[in-house]
C-alpha cells in the first residue's frame, strides 16, 4: 500500500469541492490527508468547513502585500506541511509566476468549463458564456496550473449536457457536482503512479 497523499488546499469561497474530498477520504475511497486549508478571505466558508472537520484552517491576510510577497508567505506556510499537491478550490487570486515555478507540477485547479473553452472566465460568467455560445455540453476541467491563466496541462475532464431551459445557475449546480467527482477521480489516478 502506498503512503497517503498529502494535500494542501487554497480557497477563497465556500469549498464545496473540498467537502467531496473530505467525504471520499472518510469513506476510504481516497488515500489522502488534507494537511492544511488556506484562505485569503477571513470569512470564507471553506475555513469554517475545514474547522468543522478538524482540519488545519488558516487565514493569510493579503492586505499590505504585493502579489509576489503574499505568495512568498503562502509558500512559506505550505512548506511546513510538505504537500504532494496543492488544490485550488475556488481560489480567487492569480498566483505569481514565482509561486507557480516553485511548486511546478504540484498545483491543480478546477475550472468550470471544458478547457480550452471559456478559459479565464469565472463562476456564473463561464456558464453564461456556454449558454450564449449555444453549446450542447459543458463540464469541468482539472488542470495543472502554469504561468498563464487556465492554460496548464489537462488532467481530467467531466462532461454534462446543456439542456433547453438551463440557466447559468442550473449549469453551475450541474458542473459543481462534477467538480468534486473529477477531483476525486484525478487524485485516485495520481495516487496510483506515486
């Protein structure tokens, strides 16, 4: 049996995908430990979600720091936990080139579209763009983070149909359900090659 995968999570929002990972670890579907959850938003629900499951949850204030300086603080904190992977779950900041270079190949993001479509968009804007383009399917993409926004190597995609009557909100709900599943599947595959 391989040793457990050590995960760190960066999040600025509710952390819905974090819950899916927590549940998969608890159910024995994923051999991993969530070492720390970091947020740039003190009131982000992802921190409360982490605390509710007795995980290390830390707020790192970004005020007064340049992006590079803030990312150095992030990196210093992350190094205390020696993560195998850093998962971006609703992380609403663009990471500096320096940070991405330092953690190259170890940062995964989830994007709410089938990249390369709608790269650079966020949240409901992405789902509205799918509707505006009259696309018949959408989904999510787990990808490695590189120096450009949403351009890293695609690890896994999950798809769902766009149905008549769908709104940006209903697509968000469908895709968000896929995101947790995609993270778990990608992490299971990553584990097998360690």
